[in-house]
C-alpha cells in the first residue's frame, strides 16, 4: 500500500532516512510541511541512537520549492499577502536555524532538481549526492525576494562566489555537472534503471555508499564532534546571514514587489522558471 504521508521517516540502525513524499506536486512544500521537516530534525537531534540522517525525495524531483498556491492562494491582496509572507520569513528563519545547528551528520540525496528554499537548506549538508538529472535553482531575484536559508553564505562556500552570484543574483539554473565540478556535490549517483523517476533505486545506491563509508570500523560517537570542529566558525556566520536575509526580506516585502510577483505566479500570469 502506498504511503501518502508528506514526510516519511524511517530508522535503519544508526541511520535515519527522511523522505519528502509529495511526488505529484514535485515535492513542493507548504509551511506546515516545512514545520514538520524542522520538527523531524529536532526529534532526531535528541535521539541518541541516530548518528547519520539522510534527506531525500520521492519521484523525479527532490523539491520544486515552496508550494505558492498552498501558501498564498487565498491571501493575494494587500495586507493579507504581506502579513502572510512576513510570517513565512520567520518560519524560514527557524527552519534554517534547525539546519545550521543540526549536530548529527546530514547527508542529502538529491534524487532530482532542487528549487528555492530547499536548495538553500541542502547547502547545509555535510555530504550531498545527486542524480544526473539534478539541477539547482534559486529564483529569489525573479520574485523580488532576498536570498533565503543562509544561501548568501553557504552558496559562496559550496559553489564559489562566481557560481553563487549566478545562482542568487541571476537566478541561473546550475546543472548537475557544474555542481559536481565546483564541489557542491560529493558524487553523482545513478539508479540501476537510469530513469529520473526511480528515486527508490537512487536511494538504494546512496545508502550502499553510506554503508561503505561509515562501516563497522567507524567510531560513530566521534562524528558529531568532528563536524562541530569543521563547522564551528561557519555555523556562526551562517546564523548571521540567516538573520540578515530575513531583515532584507522584510524590507523587500514592504515594497510590495514580492507580493505582486507571487500573485502573478498563482494566477498563471508569470511563468515559473522551472
């Protein structure tokens, strides 16, 4: 029987697998889903038996970003949409903090394209594996928004400043081969079938790689400590950028431009860059 929960969590020994499970919506997420994702990470943070968390998606997309129809569909006018978007920014602040402060090893298995806030969040992962048809897209500038999810720092760190500027300022789509070339992803992994929609086969390959790298010879109790040493300073900088992005976002919302762009998208007057 198919599991229709939007976010599925499975525990496999010391590994937790979180799966975004809205394939018919290309795993686009509403605010309730974002909250559930953050709460899932917070619960795993408290679980002493879990050392490694894998985040992936079902179907041919990892995530198409925020489900704007779900988030703003009935709040498209003046104060309503500005208030709704401001609340969304503060929810993003909390979710981004959850990702930046997550002390366990976080592995992202990009089963396909990743867009918007989810694209920013996956940059906080310790390891990223991607299917060949993956691309990264952050269309913030096309919506009149500032960067989100601490991407203004994490993208510079993972992509380099040139590619980060292309992604954030130009809203340029970054394909998988470029993500691999600049080191954003640790490896490109194909499913046995080679089909973009074969997210199950893709995840099996990633899990096999994880088990190889973190075998019985690994002292799992030290993984979080090593991560803390590697990311200690960067974590503080990411948190600063998280707050700065929200402040910039509030200023942009006050201009009314993001609301107009969201309205146009929901009404079908603006073509999505997908």
